[in-house]
């Protein structure tokens, strides 16, 4: 149906949509065609002011939002990992049974395909922290012992395993809650 003529009521309904750049191309063409012939509708159209094409770059906005969400999530992961590692040799260390899986789950969703770096980072950071802590606690003062380098491996491995457990939980949740694809 290729109509070139619309009533003034229809044109007046479409003018705000055309001005806001949300009308379809066909609707725009109908309004522009109508205001060439109708003085009243043209006056109404011009009453909306100068039409400027909004050149909002949707991809730029979405990219900015994704960056912000990534850095927020990454900050959350780093804060959780840091808190978990810092409480390693205290009575609160058992909170790591909650903290590290949450860190792993967040890493799965934030880091996407590079989630495997979370357990590696947790292992390395906790190993270094526990090694430094054992050195300052006087383990070396009793003489150089090779065991000082192996003691932190135990807790670091547990933390890495808990992080992997969180990643597995997040992957299973994503699998269970995904939408079925229709053929």
C-alpha cells in the first residue's frame, strides 16, 4: 500500500515522532510529503524547532558501560581476593570458604574467557603474602630452612581450589539458567 496522502490528524500524531527521530522512514516520508501541501501542519512542524540529527554513537555508549562494569567487577574481585589473602593467618581465615568461591564466580562472569587467571593470581598472591608473613614472623631467624618456601603452598593451593570451585559453580549456574535456543 503506497499512500502519498494522509489526514492532518495522522500527520499531527506523527510529527513529534519525526522530530524525535523515532519514526520509521516511511512515516517520515509521509509527514514531509504532507507538510509540503498543508500549511497548518507545516506551521506545527516548524513550531517544534530546528530539526537536528542526533548522532549518538550507541556503540561508544555501550563500550563505555562495559568498561565501567568490567573495572567495577575487577575491583570487586581484587578487593575480595586481597581481603581473603590478608586474613590468612587469623581466626577469620575460615571466611575464605565463602570469599574465595565468590571471587571465583565473579571472575568467571567479569573476566569471561580469561577466568582461568583468577586461581593462578590467587595462588601467586597468597603464596607471596604467606611467604613474606612467615619470613617476618621469624621463620628465617631459626636458620635458613627450605620448608619456609613449602609451607605457604598448602594454603595457597586451598585458596586456588576454592576459587576454581567458585568458577565451576558460576559455570553451572550459567548453564542451568541459559535460555534454550529454538531451532
